């Protein structure tokens, strides 16, 4: 890991919220592409998935989701349940940020893509009794769209339309469908 990136990870622990945000934004940008240092932070990020600090849990889930493309050992196949758990976090903003990032795991390979799609579809079906179910469903449809845009798999698009059809409220059905226009 280069010094600049190491500095960003150190700055996440800063008491200065602006420095933390700058570091977070920089890491998010860097991890849009493959990196060769994923395993230098992987175990620490896994630990942070259960931190008492919701910001750490959120960042850990988001970073691990983005680092899945830099995971030649395919650790994510085993670690996915821990990342997925954060999408149910007691702090909704933490859960939502995690859910909004999780589609990126699907960019790591066919097994990862199928795993993510399966979990997103099941969550769409089963979240109706959760608080903020319509936001959760929107994020799932948006995540499927994001994944589709990157991998151009028509099965993802079809799944999204099938899920949208399951929505009983026409207002939300229209909102979810707008993601695909």
C-alpha cells in the first residue's frame, strides 16, 4: 500500500470529521478500480463490521464491497454473510449505505454476482415488514441497475422487472421502474 493510501486509512480515525470524510472519499475513489493492497486491510475491515461505532460498520461494509474486485483468493464468498449482516444494522443510515454498496461485490466474479443477486432478490421479497421497506426496495432495484450497467447481464434486468411487478402499490412500482428508464 502506498503512503498516501495508508495515510487515508489512518485519517479515518481522526477526531476531525472533515479529515475523516476526505479520507473516506479518497478511499472510495481509489477502490473503484482493482488495488493490490486489499488483504492489508481486509481483516481489520471485517472486525469493524461489528464495531460499536456505526460509522466504522458502514465504512467497513462499503470498503469490503468495493475491495471484492481485488480479492483473487475469493475471501468474499466466505465473508459475505458478515458484510450482508450490516445491511440489517440497527442504525438505518448504516444499513442503507451498506445495502447501496453491496452490488459491487457482484463485479468480482460469477459466483459473487449470483450470490449478491440471490440475496438482493430474497431481501426484496422479505423486507415488506421492515421499517423503511420502500427505501430498501428502491436501493435493491438501484443496486441491480448499477450491477446491470457494469456487467450487461440481461437476467439482472429481467429480475429487476420481475421484482418491480411484485410491488403492490402503483406509486412505488412507478418509482422503482423509473430507475430503469
